[in-house]
C-alpha cells in the first residue's frame, strides 16, 4: 500500500504540474491536430484508401505527439535541482518511474481521445464501430509507448540535445508495439472485430508491455543514478 501511495503521489504531482502550465499538453495536442490536418490534404481520402492506411496514420500521429509529452517527464524536474531531491528522497526508483509513466499515460490517452473524433471527421472514418476492441488496443499500445518513452526520458534528461536524442532512441524500440497497434487498429476502424490471426498481434502487445515494464522497473535505479 505504501508503494502504491508513493506511485499515485508522483502521478498526481506530475499531472498538477502539467495542468498548471500545459506546456507539453498544448504543444502535443496542437502538433497532433496540425499533422492530422496536413495529412488530410496530402492523401486522397477515398474509403478504400483510408481502410488501408487509417491505422498506420493514426498511430504515427500518436507516436509523434507522444514524444513531446514524454520528453518533459524528467526535464521538468531539472529546475532548482528537483530531480536530485526526488532521487535522494525515500521514494523507491520504481515508484518514481511508475508514477511518471502513469502521468504520461493519462496525458497521452487524453490526447488520443481528443484526436479520434477529429480523425473521423477529417478522414471520413467511422472510428467507433468496434469501441471496446479499439479501447483495448489504445490502452495496451499507449502503455507500451509511455513505458519505453519514460525510461529513455530518464536516460537522456541530462543531455543537451535530449529533444533530438529521445525520438531517435525511442522510435526504434517501439517498432514491435507500433506495428502491432497499426495492424490491429486498421481492421477495427473498418468495423472488423479482432479474430483469428489478429490475436497474435494482441498477444505481442501484451508481451511487449509486460517485458518492457519489468525491464524498466529493474533498471530505473541504475539509469537514475547514472
């Protein structure tokens, strides 16, 4: 119970800090909307083409917008040496890490919920045909993105070019997660439920989340101390 209380305390602190300034939230949402608008002009939004590219297009937008949120995970703690104070506090590194992952998770899910109806309007896609399956894919894939992004945010927090290095490190690691999310989202947006061979991609998402969450929790103390 103490561990969970510490996790939720870190989550609440980060959410209050972000909602007070809205720096990453406004930048991420604006970036996602601009990309959706530009892509709507770049592609011929006929129904057949949109069925083929909808999942990939949607997750590219989410991945790019998420980088702006994830980059702020530990960078906001650099002011007044707050990061050093957090590391030296009695809060375990795992609780600190999971608290920041949850805060990023809530923020990124909020961006995705806002973008989905706008995506449907711009691209004439009925995205709510399989709401439960789509919600499951969003929950699993977004968690994977946040776990990997947060651990690399801690790794690059002291680098001068962290805004450039974070995407370069994160996106290659996210290839299995994003590929599975795209392969599942495309038929879901077309109204098809997850069935047959598609469950292999769902299992890949679950396995990715479990493996990378476990590795990140084990390695976070080494990353923070280093």
